[in-house]
C-alpha cells in the first residue's frame, strides 16, 4: 500500500477513535491570533486604571518560543510580548510585589524549561526583574527532574510575601513542588527556596498548579489520579488536605482556573483534556458541579477573572489554550451562573 494512503488511513482511524464530548459546544467570543509553535498556558493581568486595557498572556512552548501578550480582541501586542524564550511552559501573574517602602509592582512569572529556571517581569512595562532568571531544583542530580513546567504565584495575606510554586516534568513521591519566596533587597529581586511539598502518584506528571490567594490553598493536577489540595502558606505545613475529582476525567487532568467571588464563593474550572470538556467544582467544598464543552481541542492551561472587563466580557473572562496555536476567550456568564 502507498505510504501516503496508509498514513491517511491511520490518521482517520485515530480521529475516529478519539472520544468526543456529548455536551452542546459553547462557541468562544474571541479566538486569538496564532502563535508560531504550540500554545500551552494563559494568564490574565487586569489593568487597574482601565479594565478594558487588560492583557492576556500566553506561552508558546518551543525552543524558539515566547510569552505572547494579547489584547481583549485577541490581537497580539508585539511590544508587550517576550520572545526568544527557550520552551516557556506555564505562566502566572501577581499584584503588588514590594520593591521598597514606596514602590510595588505587578509581576508576570513563567518557567523556562530548557534553561531550568523561572523568569520574572514587571507588568505592564515588561521589564525583567530577575537578572536573567532564577534557577530551580538546584539540589536535584538528574536533568529530567530539573525541567520546570508548572508555576503559580501566591501572595501571603500575613506579610505580603510573594511566592512562586513550581512543578517539573518528573519528580519524587514526596516534595515534588518547590516553593520560592520572591523578595526585594531594595535594588533587585531575589529568589529563596522555602519548602518542598506535594505528593506524586508516579502515574503521569504534575503540570497545572493554581493558588487561591484569599483562602490560602494551592491546587495541582496529579494528572492520572486527582486534583490535590494543600496549604499555600509554608508555616501551615505540608499535609495533603484533599485528593478529589479523578472520577470525572477521561484521562489527563490538566489546567486549573479559580473563579473567585466574594465571601469565599466560586469555582474551580479544570480541563478534562482528552474529552474536550471542563469540569467545574465548588470553591467552597470542592464538590463536582457540572461539565461544559467550550469547543476547545486538547486544552492544557486555562485562566479566569470574575470582574467585568468591557462590553464583550461583562461577567468576567475565561481563557483556555486551544490546540491550534491559539487561545479561546469566553465571557464567564456563558457557562457560569455567578457566585455559589
């Protein structure tokens, strides 16, 4: 048989075997412009002066990759994008990192896997604050266990310290995640390892990490098993608080976004990657609420904000990676009814 014909038959067979959601698809409000390589994870920075000028950041995961900045129309903002990054993986934002007594900055942080480091930039100036990068997993002997993937930022309500919680391609049964304090000495930012925590099943990997700043919890996807929950504050210990939701996923448990509302209400929105759906859990007790089909393919990372941004996103914005070199934007009111 002709090899091209055989290849076409094989691809058609794989497509036919790929499970599809039975839920009605919800079309995106915006599809972003495409990146060069392979989109992976988004983050959203809310402009405090004008929410309609907020920025969506998204990683393009390859050796010649970058962190792309998009406006709310899905157009690439070239001057705010960070290019020539060696395999950026996950990205997050945090507000108000203290530089000195009179200055604080909002920050963007992401993993640069092939350099075994994290990067930290001031937003929206896009000014590097890290002297070229902070090494991670320095005490590990094997290269594979040094390769960072997931990252989430946490700002402590106790003393306003900003932490980066970092995951990797593979790691031990315990102490899979490393937590670094990001502090300024008045001139530059320093990174200091403060703890290792988090169990790993050994099943697949841990990539998606999300922190609920208000409640002080960190969630991560032990991809083949469950969503795991720990205290984000180092002083509160390393005990696993919950392992939930695994029965609602077809295969990989991927990106986690936390929709936060007042009085502790809200949702966790988690990618059910191979089924093309998102599972929604209560922020209050982590119980399963429902699943939705947002039309994306093979979603890795996702992010959400619950404040109005403009006329197109009056209920907040949900951004999800789509496996066609782009990201999808949905107004949050399209699939969430509000705080519960």
